[in-house]
C-alpha cells in the first residue's frame, strides 16, 4: 500500500480577509480619537487659563537707572571704567582735572587764616578797650575825690573868711581849685563814656570778624566740595551703559557721562483697563522674555500705577474737544521678580516680555 501524496503548498487554504484587515482598520480610528482628545485638552486649558489668569504682550523690562553727571566744569583726566563694565557702589569712575579747584582751596585757606587773624586782633582790641575804660573809671573816681576835697577846703575857708582869719587870696585859690576839680570830674566822665564807646566798637568789630571767619570757612568748604567733585564715584552697583565721555573731553555741570543699570530690574506690564478688575498686588505672575523664549521667570504683582499711560503723555488727550472716540486705555502694572537667579544677568531694561498674572 503506497503512502498518500503530500498536498502542495500552493493549494493550502488562505486566511479569512476580515481577520487580516481588522488591526489595520483600527489604527486611523485610534489616531483620530487621540487627536480629538488632545484638541479637547488644549481647548480646556486655554479656556481655564483665561478664567484664572490675564496676560499681555505689551510689557517691558525696566530698571531704576542711575545717571552719572558732572557737577563741575573740567577736562576729563582719567576714566576708570569701560563700556558695559560691572561696578560696585563706591568705585571710582571718572577723574577730572583738579588743579583749578586745588588752587581755589589754597586761596580759601589763606582767606580763612586772614579772617582768623583779624578775629584775634579784634579780640585784643576789646581787651585794650576794656582796660582803657577801667582806667577812665578809676581816674573819674580820683577826680571826684579831689573835687570833694577841694569843695570841703573851700567851704572851710569861706566859713572863716568873714572873721578875717584867712586872706582873700587863699579863698580865691581854694575856689579856683574847687572849680578845677569839678572840670576834672567832667573830663573824666567824658573819657569814661569815650572808652565805653570804644569798647562797644571793638566788640562790634569782633562780631564782624566772626562773620568774616564764617564766610571764609564757608568758602573753604565750597572749594573743598568742588575739589571732591573732580572724582566721580558710583553711588549704586550695576553695569555701565550709554557711555558718552572719553579722556580729554571738557564736561559741563549737569552733563550726562553714562548710566548705571542696577542688578534688580523689574517688569512694567501695560494691561488693558478691562483686565484690571481681578489684578491685585501680591498675585503670582509669570514672565517670558522674547529674547530668551526658553526662559520662564516667576514674580508677583508689586503695584498698579494710579493713572493710565495717556495721562502722563507729553500731549495728554483732551476728550472734551472735537469728536470723541472711545479707546481702551492701558494701566502700567509693576511686576517684581521673585528669584531670577543667573537670569538676572541676561535680561536688560527695554527688552520685550510677555506677562501673565494668576488672578485666582
């Protein structure tokens, strides 16, 4: 008995068509469902984020810039900083030519010494005038005593002159002596008044010299202050920006030399007035800098400006004249960074940012 012939491979039964296409037909459905779910999630996020936050792209980085200016006219002798250099408070920035102001200090010193010498001379004159006044008083007392004695002698002689006890010559002599002592008293009184007037004049001169000393001291202080202005130091720490001065330039008082950008910038976000209802100080804020799209900084609302930007414009609007078109105004909101870390070195005043404030 022979073995049965094997069935050829080509004659084997084919799989059912529905079983082969089932997995392939489910893939588009799954992709579509995932896309719909993703769209729903994104839409829900956008809607919910609008409920709980407000945002604006009209926002910029700001900072309290410190302008460095000259206070006295002089030539720039040396510059201790360069463009974009970091400085610390107290660092020497600019040295002006100090020679003219050093001469003024020397002149003021000499004037002060002269005024002080005049003051000492006036004090000495007061002492001399007081001594002269004391001497005049003493001479007046002597003159009065002599006058009393002469008057007494005259009265004694007159008392016995009727009895012919004394001669007429002696009476005449005593009368003349009494009149002379009275004249001496008058002269002494005049001398006392003159010496007292001289003492008052000397004291007035002392007050005048005191004023001269004070004036000379003030001039010296001003000269020293002007000399100190020839060395310009940084009052805050930060970075040099907008440098407009070079060695050899002649600077005038009030001329801007450069600015110092501090290391603590903040954000001014100009929100529409219709967005302010729920914005309050202390709310969390997110800031994204256009220059660094990957950078996300956290902060908080510090304050809201009392007035829209148009109020402080150079030409504020006058809505009471002409045709009126209502325009939504914007109010600056100050946002302070919480902990920017190293990013504080990258962002600079004037950069555009997008700010979002969580209102719930």
